[in-house]
C-alpha cells in the first residue's frame, strides 16, 4: 500500500516541479519581451519626433 502511495507522490511531485519550472520560464520570458517592447517603442517614438 505505501509503495503505491510513494510512487504516486513522486509522480505528483515531479509534475508539480515541471509546472513550476514552466511558469518561472514564462514569467522571465514575459519580462524580457516587455523590456524589448519598451525599447523598440522608445526607439520609434524618438525617431518620429
């Protein structure tokens, strides 16, 4: 009984770790893209003036 519970716990823990990793990756990518968007926007706004 405990052996099955242990295996399920390991599977859930691994899946949770993968999901957290994906969320952190997406968050960091969003920050980088936002920074690039601001830089591009600033560059084009200064060129038009």
